[in-house]
């Protein structure tokens, strides 16, 4: 008997600028929910945590790591947050950037 569960909706990450991979152009990426089998597939001895994470993100977005290396850091950070939202929704919410209006009573970023 095979165990299954209802997958969560993929997260769509809008890129700051288009990513060109071969003949394809991506303006956004879709990340599916990770499963234990995904984590096991990307874990390889001798790799850093960052390399494992990049391989996992690539697997979940259906992109190779070479394509991910061409992303601006601001876009990769969005992918990391999306991954964290699947792994630990509470941690992702607390790590989300706050706008100036959240930090000041007048919404202007000053207290």
C-alpha cells in the first residue's frame, strides 16, 4: 500500500527580471511542495548546505542549478523564503520583510 497526501498549492515567485534558460524565458517560477524523497535525492556527501539547498530549490522549480546561479540574489532570496514557507510556515512568516508602515505609527518609517 502506498501512502499519499494532498499536496499544497505551488508557490509562484515573480522574478525581478526575466531569466533566460536555453530557448525558454522565465518571468516567474513555480515551486512545488517538497517531500522527504526530494531531500534524500539532493543530499550528497561533501556538499555544503547551500549547495544542497540550491539543488532542492532547482528540483522543486524544475530548473538546474546552473540556471539558478544566474539569478540575482534578490530573486534567490524569494525562492529561499518560499521553500521555508513549505518547511516551516511559522518561521517564514517571522522572516518576511516588514514594510516601513509596519515599523512606524505614521507609516513613514520613522518612530
